[in-house]
């Protein structure tokens, strides 16, 4: 099992992240995500505040890739599978995040990391 260490956690939680999805035809989509939280040693949570194409892609194909790096170009790439929640404990988790105050928090995306690649 992949484990997100403290160095990777600091990168993930301290920097904007590129979040890539693919639809059922192989057409990619990438967005920037401001806040991602590590919630387990191999899982991260992302809030859906304004996503449209990303949510549609996840309904068709749950394979995702996230990339994050700092100003010194040290980073990590996370490859995994995502699950989208519109209710339950993960939706409640993102609604309570201080970063989401005043935002819609339409859903929560839980990514189980299957591969973590160090960059830089």
C-alpha cells in the first residue's frame, strides 16, 4: 500500500494542485484545485465547489492523476482512483473545512492513491 509521507503531505496541503481526469473516450481534462487534505495514509479529499467536466468525467472513469510542486520544483504525482460523494461523512467533512467557508461544497472527491511518484 502506498503511504503519503510527511514531506508529500506538506506539498499536497500547502500548494495548489493540478487535478486530471479522463472521460470514457479518453479525452483529458485538468483543473487547478486550491485545497486538498490528506485524510488517511493513502487517501486525499478534494472539494467540488465549481466542477462540471471533472464531475462528469468521474461518473464515466474514476482514474485520476494529481500533480503538485513547490517553488523549488520539488513535487509529487499521485495516481489513483476517485469516488464522488454528495452526502455522508466525506461531504460533511468538506463542508466543515474552513477553506470552504462561503463556498458551495457541492460534493467531496475521495482519491485512493495507488502510485506516488516523487518529482524533482
